[in-house]
């Protein structure tokens, strides 16, 4: 089991629109792959928070690395196109795959 984490950096001016995009587009798009489950959404805090922006982490459970590779080939291009097309550079993101050790 893996944890697939996407961290978004969001210009506060588009936060409400991004939350709607998250609910209406991103979460359904990710879950439609059939292998991403149990979405969790977290506000990311730091001691040196930047003004006028927020960080949000969105995590899914994924069974295998093959599931992630297939997602990267089939779904990720649509995710990239959607977030860039809607928000341009007002929302930046990166993803990581986490594997539990203990």
C-alpha cells in the first residue's frame, strides 16, 4: 500500500475556485482511475507561511506502484491540463509517493 500525495500551492485569490475545482474535478478524476481511494485533504502549515498563498496536501491510498505508473500515463496528463487551463500559475503542484516503513 502506498500513499499518493499531491501538494498544491494556491494563490489565496483563487482559493474558493480551487476548492470547487478540487471537489468537482480533481477528486472525481483521480477516483475514476479506480485505484486511488480514501482521499484526505490537509492544510499544510509552516512557521514561515508565505502571505497571499496557501498549501494544501491531497492524499490517496494506492495499492501498487504499477497503479501509479498507469495513472501517470493515462490520467496525469488530463490533471495537468485541467489545473493549468483553469488556474495558470496561480496554482502550482507536485506529487510524491510515500511507502510506509513501520
